[in-house]
C-alpha cells in the first residue's frame, strides 16, 4: 500500500518535472492509494467503475491517459469527489489516518453518532461538561436516590428536572401533560433544562426517562453534562415503582410489564449514547451507591 509520504514524494517529483507524465504518475498513485485505503482489489474497482482492469492498471502505473468521464466513474466507485482525485493530501499523522479509515468503514447510520461522541469527548467545553452529572433512565432505576446521595457526599446541588418543571409551571406533571400535550411538555422540558444548566455550573441532575425521545433536547443534555444511564432489570423497575406507592400497576401487571419492556427496548439505543452505563440490578441502595461512586471516581483519574 502506498503511504501518504510516498504519495507526497511522487507528487513532488511530478511537480518538479513539470510534465504531463509527472501529473499522470501522481494521479495513478492517488487512485491506487484510495483504492487500497478502501480495501478494494483492482478487479473490484474496475467492475464498480465499469472500466477495464487493463485500463485501470495503466492509469495506476502512470502510463495511460484516461477521459474525464472514466475518472468520474472511478471517483464515484471510490466514494470521493472528482476534485478529490486531483488534490494532494497533506502528510497526516498515523493516528488521524486510522480515525479516517475507521469512520469510512462505519455504516452510514453510525457515522453521526461517532462524530458526535468525538466532539463531545474532545471538544473545548469538555472540562465544563464534566462538572455537571446527569442521571438518565426509566423511572425506578434509582436516579433520585443515588443522585441525592452523590450530591450530599460531593457537597454540590442535586436537582430533579421534573421538580423544576413543576415549580416553574405551578402544577403537577400530569396536569402539564393534560394541558399542553406531549410536544408542549417537551418544549417546556427543554426550556427548564437550559435554565437549570445556565444557573448551575456544578451539579447533579436527575432527568426524566423520556428526554431521549426529543433528539435536540437529548443532544443538548449530552453536550453539556456527563451522562450516566442508570439501568435495572424490568422486574426491578416495576417493583421499585410499586414500592414508591404507585399501586395502579398491580391491577394490570402483565400489560404494564409488557409496556415497560417495549419502552425499554425502544429507548435502549438512545440510552446507550450516555457516557457511562450503571446497572443497579440485584444491589441494595448502599451497594449501588458505593459502586457508582467508585466508577465516577475512576473516570476522573
């Protein structure tokens, strides 16, 4: 495989010679380098670009001319723009090349998530983001209990976003949903979240489990807080909610469990965007608190 340094050397020699032959050598090396980077054989690229393998071999050797139409086909088969074939790349660090190749091989639906994680992890706001810890997950996971203990131990404010919404609107969540509907509630949730984060640069937050269903709000949360998905087995979610006094679930427990599993299955890919996952299944409150505290201390080291 031709390295970036080799490409640069060939380009330099071609430019120094100042000849059409020098340009063809560079172009051939460029096509070969892009083909190798994408793991294509010459036969595979020839088939994808609808050009003869012999013609492609001559092009890569810098020995044959080629029409702009064929070059366009080759560029399309290589998934680059036509202009990109002619643009010599600057010498790149090995690590950056590996990242580029990794992104190129990802399925299209995963690229956005990968780029977002890189920006979130290494962006200039990362230090400020890590000062705010947001616990997400379904009701009954243990967010409020663990969040309150963490806040007390770290001597920083613990804030339940649902409570802040109720205070701002002057009514319980159920009434807010009845009056404003799902979309109206999500708009209020976003507004209150922005206010809370603006007022608190260092805090622990418990966030309602449905926040992940509103992409812009969830992305905003992920970009501005270190997020931890607090999870548990469905049976434990249910038992904890009933223990909190919501006896409505007992009447239709089979249907309620089915709905819970369906919601968890639908939301799991979104919850997995969090910085950290923490499973409280089978643990007492004290055990969960100790393990979560240790895990969070480990991420700061």
